[in-house]
C-alpha cells in the first residue's frame, strides 16, 4: 500500500491476553481502515488460547507483534509505546474495535488542528455480542475539570479509553503509563497530559466501540473508584496544580466526604455503635475536615445519607 504523503503516521497498540474470541474483530477493525500510514503493534502477554494463531493470520499486515509473559496490561501498552514511531498514538484493547473511517477522520482533524494534543470522538457502548447499548461523548477540556470526579467524570462527561488519540509530542513530554495502577492508568495518563498543558479537541462522530463483558476489570466499580480517589488526592492538595482556590477546597471536601466521612460512618454502623456515638464520630470527622462543609448541596446530601445510615439501630 502506497503511503499518502499528507497522512501522518498513526501508531495503534493492542495489548492482549487470552482474548481469542474477540481479538480478530479488533485486528480487522484496524486493518480495514485502509489507512496507508499505519503502524500496528500487538503486545500479547503469552496467551494460552487461540490468540497467537489469530495474530499469525494477519502478521503480514502487522508492523510488530510479540507473545511473551509481561507484567500486565499497562506494561504491554508501555512496551508498545516504546516501539511506536507515529505522530499520533492510541491503544485499542483486544475486545474493542474501531468503526469505519476512524483513522482518516482522526488524521484529518490533527492535520487541520496542529495545536491539539489529545483528541476524542463519540464512543458506542456495545455488549459482548456487539449490540449497541449506549453512547458517550466526552466534555472535558481542562485539568480542573478532569480531576473533578464528582461534578464531571462521574456525571457522564468522561473520556472512554478507545476513543482517545494523542500526539507523540505530548506523549514524549508526559512519559509512559503508570504501571502501579491497575484500573485507571488511562485516566491518570490523560490527567498528566492536561496537567502538562495539553489541549483537547473533539470530532463529533462515532469512532469506536467499547465492549462490555462479564470479565473486564471496569466491572469492579468500587475498586475503580478507590483507585481514582488515590490518583486525584495528591493533585487536590498540591498548591502547584492549576486549580482555583474555591474549586480546590470544594474538591477536597468531596474527596474527604467520600474517602473519609462515608467510610467512617459505614465502619461505625458495621461495628454496631449506638446511634448517638455514630453521630458524635461523624461530627468530629467533619470538624477535623471542614472542607466537607463546602461541598455544593452538602446539607441536603448529608441529611439524606446520614438519615439512611445513622438511623440503623
């Protein structure tokens, strides 16, 4: 395939492990883009199913692939990034897939908007059989917005991983993905891009499909939330992060409410503390963390939640 000189090179990385029942659709969705300046890298963690057999069917069209034990998904992505040479980067998990025309649309946008560092489009949610069950179009532009889990991220404005593309230029500035994170390494990476001054653009068209399966990590919502709280905490308290004072105190209050106060209440209830003692412990926690009082709608939220949990006999 001849490379069109006007097309920037796009590097797509697919981390994979024992997804033989989905990965062929993923591979086909990348190769069928007919994007002439494509670098496709598959990093498999030593699958024991039919994954390698499927990869070999397409290896003449794959730039690089390997199947060997690794330290998990994030390590696989980083191994791919270390090999990637494209001006535009992305990773596509082995159970998700691109829709027709995605790579040309992404390339055209970046060519016409050279100031943009991170691009997203619309993402279709599909079930295990590929049937559409929903749709997402993110609405985040600043670091202050992306670290607002309560007013932005958990309110339907979040990025969905397979719809996100970024430039190698910004990628070189922020480095690799954080391998200490298991669930939200993508979120943390996007935060670092915006913290580095990265500019966000969007294309209003469906680009990708995010597949929901019974075994995926994102189903563990409580653990995902815990890791998100872990990631944002140092930024909310660091004076060097670009967050206004009013917003910083409000976000600190939200964090303390969820990570400290609610846990304290739940522990008190599970221990069987008398109602008066539960109220006293909660009051002390709020006095020790006064930012909680700055949460928008705190009084109505507190009365509802406390009424439900603290009324337990």
